[in-house]
C-alpha cells in the first residue's frame, strides 16, 4: 500500500504535489528496517486539516520498538515505561496548567481536540535517532506546516530541527523552545509554559482552548 494512501482525504488534496516525493521516500524505505510501522508513519495526518488547532513538532520518532506510534512524543498506552522526554512534557503540563488529562503517556486525548503531533522527520532506523534525516521528509513537514499555518494553528516547536519550521509559521502564533529531552530540558524547557501560552492565543482569537 502506498504511504500516500494512509493520509486523510483532506491531506491527500493538500499534499498531492508531493505525492511523487512521498513515493520516492517509500521506495528508499523498502530496503531498510525502520520505525514506526508503515501504517503509522502518517498517523498525525489522519485527521482532517480543517480540525487542526495546535501543531506540536519534535525531532523524529522514538528509536525503540514498541514506542514509536506515529504521534510525536506519544507512546501506546500499554508501553509500560514512559520515555524521559514525555515525562518532562507531562511534568511541565502539570506545572503550567495545574493538571493533565493524559494517562500512561498516550497523547491521543490531545489529538482528539485538534492537536497535530508531528515529527520533523517521520521515520528512523531501529535504535538510531536522526538516521533518516537525509531521506527528504523535511520537504513534507515543511509543506504540512505551511498548510496548517494557512489554517491558523498555534505552533509549538521544540528543539533545533523543529525550530527550522519558523520560516513557515506566523510569529504571533508560534512558541519556540528547547527540546524536552533529559539533555536539554533544564536549559529552558521547564518553566516555559507552552501550554498556557498556546491556550492564551486560542482564547484571544475566540477559539476553544485545549484541555491539556
């Protein structure tokens, strides 16, 4: 099955000019062992474009089998151990807004409210972070960001690679911060209050806030 066919119908229309690019990436993947599963690579784009309210961007999927699920930073509810980056995110949510609706590291309650959890690079080799940073995924995630910003989303960009997307975002709706990984979280992630800031932007525009 073509990766392109996993996209929501609205995304198929929007990303049609990149269909051949996506096909070429799929050809490259065919000779590799990678994460996440093909059916999950475009999971973040399986909801309508029109329902999107917040875009959160990270680096690339978790390199551990069983962790990468197609949503940036999220893990399946049965994974057992919540990754440190996600622990830091949930700590900041609670410190920022007082509580979180998230349990067991599964961020699908955010997705259900129109949050797009997108990685800058959508695949990697098992056990090797950044191993697919040269496959061309950036052309796809650049365009996804352009499309979502025409839609008027609030952007939360964490880390160096995500920060590159500022070129395609509305600065009045963009929150940029360090990556929540243990290596950088203490350099400005904790206390940055991205969740309340995003809600403040939504509220100012008369839009429904996210229940984080």
